[in-house]
């Protein structure tokens, strides 16, 4: 009888302590959330969720490697990032599907993730939890086909404790960081434990990423050896129409072609009536000298993607850009809406 009494008392005491701890935690959370720092953090979170989505590319950084005489060992490869809001009710916070590819090839995907962002009032920072898919191939292209994300839960992913990224706002950008030495992952390739660090900057127009890894002996595994970020600029999407001149002098018409302004391409295959046509768009930001930034549209002919036949440019924020070379007419408008111009496609119009 005494044992039962003692056991019951212990259970009641444990329940009382647990309830008190939860009450204290809830009260502490409420105090932090409603403090001056908490109110600022909530506003910073809203702004970050507005800035973060989109596409980013380091085309300009790669393009100017030669111009700046960057040593080969310190050069960056070309990478492209796609961050798309995702409706995932089983995940905490605001969620995004992430797909990243390299070498200017959408099929050369090197990373897929689910990102979950939440205000962390104890850290006074925005916490990013990274979910690694167990079956990444099934999610390929989910940024255009959201149905591939239907029904997903955290159990379909792996997370690594200590690999959270914390973001703080100041001086017109967000700084993202991992806690020093906290992110440790065993490499499937080498079997060694890797210590991973991330240093990031997010502004309204760019995201800079420096991720690095060393083994437990401090030996380099990956990352830019000069410790320079991948400097990725926000890519703006344009919708274009193209009118190639046919052999009889009239013009064909191809519509609803999307391109982005961070080195994006449109390739129109050759037909019996005209040669292959290539179009490239850049938002050029010169890293040195006095040249002004410009949004540029380049035209290529006959499969040659090295030397542009001609190009046109305008100011960096101009929402329309066109070119008329007689053998081809092109007009691109910012956004993804289909443009249906009333152009005269007959020969001899001159318009």
C-alpha cells in the first residue's frame, strides 16, 4: 500500500513539474514574442518572406572572371537557384521548394530541398530548417508542377541537427549563418565526418552564398578556396515573341517564350524557312571601371552561341526590350503574361 502511495505521489509530482515547466516556457515565449526585439523580429520575418522567393544566378560573377584576372583555382562555377513557396501543411513555418542546378543546364540539378522558416524568439533570429528529400527524383521540376509536393510530410525527408541556418537583419540585408562547429554530417562518399559552415547574405536583389566543409582534421573538402561568396543576382522573367524572316521575305511568328535576365537563353530550332536563332539576356553590372549597368538582349544565328550577331541594351529596370535586325524581330516584356502584338508579318512593311 505504501509503495502504491509513493508511486502515485511521484506521478502527481512529475505531472505538476511538467505542467509548471510548460507554463513557464509558454509565459517566457509570450514575453519574448511581445518584447521590443520580438516585435522587430516579426517584422523582419515578414520582409524576408517577401524578398526570398524567386530565381537567382551568378552569371555576372562568372562572366567577369577573365576581365578581373581571377586565378583559376579561385573561380566560381555557374549556379542557378529556384526558391518557390510551397503549400506543405505538415511542415512548420513558411515553406519553400528549392531546386538548384549548375553549368547553365536545368537538367544538371545538384540540390533539392524543402526550406522551413520560423521566427526564433529565443535566438532573436529567423531559423531555417533544411529538409533533405529521401527520394529527390520524384520532386524534380516541382517548381512548375506543385502536385509533386502533395501529401509530403517531414517523414519523407532527413534533417540534421545543428545544421539550422539563423538569419538576422541589418544594414539593408539579412545575414545567414550556422552555429560554429554545430553542423556535422557523415560523408557517404568518404565515410568521414564533415563540418559544414554557411555564410549567406540576402538583399532585395541578390543572395550571396558561401558554403564550406572541412573534415575533423581541418582538411579542405569543398568551398571556394579564396572564401569568396557565390554572388547570385535576382533573375527577372521576361516573356518574348520572335518573328524570324522566311525565305519568301515574310515573317514567321513564335510567341510565349520565356527568358530570364541573368544569362537566360531562348533557342528557336531551324526550319525549312529560316536558320536556328538564339537569344540571350543579361542584366550587366560592371565590377570595375565607369560603364553603367545595362539590361542587354543578344541575338545569335545558325547555332553559333559564342558570337552574337548584334545586341541591344537599355537601362537595368526597363520592363521592355526589343530588337529588329530585319532577318529577325524580337520583343520581350517583363513578367510571364502572354503578349499578342498587332504586328504586320507581311513582306515589305518595314515595321
